[in-house]
C-alpha cells in the first residue's frame, strides 16, 4: 500500500531551525511536494523535489533521498507566522498526490 | 502567478438543497483540476480529478451523482453538491495544474460548507 509517515506535532522556538522528516512508500514515484497549510486555510505550495539532494528556497529547504524513501523540510529563522501544518505529499506513478495528515508545527516566542 | 480562486468561501444551506462551488484558475490554463474534501484535523481526501472537456474521474466511494463536477473550460471547474445533508458539511478545496510546472497543484482558498 501507499503511506506517509510524519510526526504529528512539533514545537520550536522563534528564530531557531526545525527539520520536519517524512518517510513514504508509494507505487512508483514522480517527485515529492511539500505544502504549508495554516489552520482553516487551503494548502500553499512550498517545494518540489524529484532528484536526490537539497533544494533551497529562502528560509525553507527540502531534501530528498529516493533510495531511502525519505524527505525532510528544513525551516530556518523561524517566525511566528510559520506556525502551520506541513504536508509531505509524494506523487505516485499515476501522477496522483498521496496525502498524509501532516505535521503541526507550533512556534513559541 | 498560479493563482486559483474559489467561490463562495463559505456557505450555509438547508438539508436537501444543492450547492454549487466554482473554481477558477486566474492566470494560467488548468488542464487538470482536482476536488478535495477535508474534515477537521484530517488529511486531504481527493474526491475527483477532472480534465477540461471530459468526464471527471471519481475516487472510490465518492458518489458521482451526488457530487457533480463540470470542467467546461481551461479556467473553470464547478462542483455541485446535490441534495446536501449534514454529513456533507466539510471544507471543500479545489486545486489546478497546468501540466507544465512539474504537475504542481495550486490550491484555491477553499469553501466551507455547513448543511443544517
């Protein structure tokens, strides 16, 4: 079957760095997306990885290891507005995104 | 770029009525649009995938006669919840993909439906 494993909740301090890990199993693989979803709102696109390695985009970076079925999202210089759920969504061989419940990130002052 | 709008943002209706939700891609042509439903603190659940000009593909367990999807143009898709019941109350979100940007899905702001 297809599944995603992310921590349910994480807490970090404003200004710090946090890494959100994601392991996945899919039927085929066409890349992995990270989305941010604030409470009561729709997801917004953060990043896409299809090759192994690190993709950096401002304060956010995303890493992928296809052989390990592993990805992480790294958030630097945390701000209070970063409090949200972070969704790891791999794309299977049918180009369908597989969604988990995401990781709720709580930022404390 | 890649902006998707959804209307209405919130709707309250009586049980038995039908509700139409519109999803528009504002600055790109959406070859594929997706309709999701999300219950509180749960993951996104894909309901159906639609390509412009063709019938929608529904996920297992989603009643196509209850959730009517029309994708009449490359910028507009509609979801009609027919004969809505309280259990249909949920957060409905559409997303759109141009098929060119690595299949990235861009989401609309969502529609919160409450059926009384």
